[in-house]
C-alpha cells in the first residue's frame, strides 16, 4: 500500500524532529493480526488462529483491490478492524459491507477516515507513535505484549488483541495514552474468558503517566536528538500534533 511504501523512508527524518505533544484521549470498546511464527505462538489465539486470520486478511485485500481507498485490514480471531482513508462515506460503507461478506469474518470495526490519504510526513509520525508504544509495552512486566497489535492511523492508536485482566488492559491503554503525539486511544482488546475483571476505579483528577512513558528518545542509530527535542510547541495543523494535555478524559465502551 502507498502508506507502507513511504513509511520507511520518512521515519528516519521524523526521529530527529521535536517530540509530538500528547492530546485528548478516548478509549472505546475491545482484539490482533499476524506477524512472525514465534510471535504468533505466544499469542492467545495460537498458530492455527493466526494462520486463519492471515487467510482472511488476504481475501479481504483481494476483494477490496484498492477500489475503496487506501484501506488497511487488521484481523484477529475473525474480527476485522478497518483503518485508512476513503474518498467518500459511500465508499467507506461499501468497503465494510464487502469485508463483512468474506468467509470467516465475524465482526467488522470500521475506523476508516473519509478524506485524502495522509502525506508521507503524517504517515511517518503514525509509524513513530507505533514504534514507541510497542517498545514500551514489550518492556512492561504488567502487559503481555504478544497479545496486542498496535495500529496508528491519523494519530489515533488502535489496540487490538486479548488481555488477561481488566487491570492489564487499563495498564496498556494508560501507557498508550501518554505516548507523545497520541490524539486518542481506541481499544478493541477483549478480556480473555475466565480472567478476573472487577470494577475499574475512576481515573484520578490529575493522572500521571507511568514511569518512562512518553520519554523514550529515538534509537541511537538515528543520531542524537536536537537540543529542543520534546520541548517545541506543536503547530495546530494535523500532522504536527496538538497542544499537550495531561488530564485527557477517558471514555470506556464495552464490546458487544
């Protein structure tokens, strides 16, 4: 896809740019897609479920064939998340209808944005957010990162997978919430059957980010960060991030 073709080239330049500011966050309803064999074996769905999802993803790509915009399908246990861009509401709806008819698809979550495809710089920013969040979750002992897939599109972070408990899911969304440049966090993560859920206490009036969240510098091979790294006030336009907010509201919506 066009988005993937330009991301690798643009992300190097992005790593030297000032950090993006955090934005208001909304967290809604609760599922991941395929990667390497070893990675998939560690997931709740296992190898068989992962291979089934790869087949579904391939069938979706064949049926959409780029006719409804620059759309990405992420599949986890037959649940499909659609992200990307479509030229019109009609084409967005048509894409969902076509995907819902693919054999093996159980549910479709349509997060396609109606509008033009983001430019390479904006795509690189989304890629940078995804990289930072993946890194932080991998080293977080309270989150089984292998059960999560992260998709960032238009500065929205989508968490997809399964969680062992509500506490783990809350931790993952809080980590995502404080990554620089995130506008909102949308969770399609399900609590694994039999895991304790309990009631989640309301967030504090002045929540603080988990230790180290939003502070990770770019990898060393991209060179040292500029002197004002993470301090420059972001412009208002999309792709340059919005002013930071340390009291971002959280909205939780249960999956059906």
